[in-house]
C-alpha cells in the first residue's frame, strides 16, 4: 500500500482582487508544515501540485523548509486534474441574479456587505457561498461555460486513479491541492453523497493534510484535516 498526504493550500488572499496567491499567514503555514514533516523524518517518493498559484506556492515553501532541515524533496509535478472547481466564477456569474430573485440570499448578501471585521466577512460570505455552490453542485443552478460539478468530481477521481497507476507500491506521496479535491478524495474513500462531499470540503483548514492508503484497487482514509504542525490557534484558518 502507498500513502498519500493530500494537502489543502495555505491561506490565500481572501477578498483581494487576486485571490490566487498566499497571504503572509499562508506562507507561514506552509513553512510550518514542511518543518513538521522534516521533524518526523518523512521521506517522499513523489510530490505533486495542482496548477493554481496558491497550490504550487504551498508545495514550494513546504519543500524549501523540508530541504532546509536536510531532507530530500522531489521536484513537484503539476497535474491539472487537481485544480479546484470554478467556485469564483460560479459566484460571480450566479450571485447578481440570485440577489435580485431570492429574498434569503439577498438578506445574506446584505449582511456580508454590512460586515466590518474579517471574521464577520468570512462568516457571512461562507453562508452565501455554501447555499449558492450547494445549489450548483446539486444541479439546481445552471451556470453556462463552467465545468459542471459531476465533471469536476470525475476529473479528480481520474487523477487519483492515475497516482496509483504511476507508482510501484509502498510509496509516500505528497499532493498539494484545494478543499474541493480533498472533498472528492473523501468521497472516494467513504462513498459520500454530493452534500456530504461539499461539507467535507468546507471543513478543510488551510494547509491541513489528510492521509489515504491506496493501491490499484483500494483507497482508504487514514487521517482527515490534520494540523499538528500549528503551534498556535491563530494559524487555524479556513479562508
């Protein structure tokens, strides 16, 4: 059996024009992960990343910390299968009309606009996000020109299958991606519904890792959403 460490990227730049970059805290989270793994004397046979900047930067910074401790770190390979679903585009294209047509979403959107602190902004945004993305994933909200949720899940599943086909067995692999692919990996391991898959994805902390044991015909959950590398609760973030 091989062992997969599936990492969600460090904290990105929430509410900034370019979300797809690590915040200063996200960079620190990534470094702490690499230092923690090095302290355990882990050895990685392969390292992969999704194509987003936040995913690749998390892999790069964790790898630098790992190497600084004298441990070998394979050059990360980018695999498009582990890209996140297009949540930003779903929100951008669907939210304006939903605010006009749906009183509940309009009320949540107003609460978000009235929020003044970062925790309030996160909480109110997440409420809207879960409703809109939930409707879209369940097929109750159509958004043209965006990869559908079933296609996204299939893409990630094929990527996970490819990892097992490419290996020799008994390997340790690190994969840096996002919350959506982590949720799909949980779906694969536990046969989750769409709703449960989304809930699993939304619970994933920044720079948390989940562990899976896998072979050509098995994919088993070993640990979920772990953050033992954080020495202070200030580093436990979700956006």
